[in-house]
């Protein structure tokens, strides 16, 4: 098992986790707080979970934001949440891709210039619970709202000791398009929870990176 060094921070970003907040459930809860799942270690699966409609809800679960360029796939494994043995009947195929970090809201966790290792389920283009989960493509620039975790908290992961989990899977991913951050999930439609609830339709949020990062940092400062 690999360990972390300052030059190469190892992080895992997982698309849809029952444990850590999936963006795959059908329908929307009227109680935003009830949508936040318990961080109990379980297999990383494409299953039902809470729906996140705003950056406010994402940062309520998240711990930091990182921005970077997706690189090559460097490893693959099966994640069965610690099941023995792991096979296709009880585990999810995960691939690990590099992320060259260009921005971080918490450099004590992930520093500017680090090369993070991001994990993504190996089902490119899979549809689950009515939501698409596009692949992380080499060369793409993304902004991730994440939680800092260790392998002890996710026993199905064997490749790395420490990792980042994007909140709500695809909900925690923003694609950088023409310098702006565009929500990958059509469910994420606003910065604030109140604006999301009053929004018409599912038009993914488009915002400047600074606006999202500053919004998150103000929210975390209040905790």
C-alpha cells in the first residue's frame, strides 16, 4: 500500500457512494439536512442516495475544494467495502487517474502543484437512478467538492492510504468550461439551498470558480 508524500498527494474521488453521499436517488427530499448521509464505510456502489441541488448542500458535507487537470489512469481495483473475497458479484470496479492540482482551498490537505490520484467508478457513461455519470477524461479540467478520508474509513480501497471523496459523486464535480465551473449534475442548479428550491427546471449551475470557492469558505468559517 502506498503512502502519502508532499510532492504526490494521493486522493480518491468516488462517483457514487451510498456511504459518502450519492447524487443518484430519484426525487428530492424536502428536508435538506435529512439528505446528508452518514459516513459509514460501505462498498462504493452506483446506488440510491441523497440528491444535492446546491453548492450550499455540497459544502455542508464537504471539507475542501480542489481544481486540476485530469491525467492518465494509473491503477485499477475492485472495491467491495472490505468483503473477502472481492469479485464482480460484490464489488465495484474502480480506476485511479492522476489530477494535477492547480488550486486548493486547503493546502494543508492538498497543496498547489501536488499530483493527486482520483478514483472513479469504471463504468463510463453508466446511468443510475436517472442520472448520467460521465467518465473523467484525460485532459479535462475539473473542480471537485470533496471530503478527506483514509483507507481505514473505506476498507474496500487497497491502493492508497489517504484519499478525497467528491460529495454526491457527480454532484461534487464541476467541469471547467471557458474559465467557468459548470455543474456536471443537472440537479445542482444554484449556490444557495433557497435559490435551488425556487429554481425552475434542472439547468446546471454555471459560476466562476472564485464565487464557488469563496461561498464554500464562508460556509466553512461559520462552522
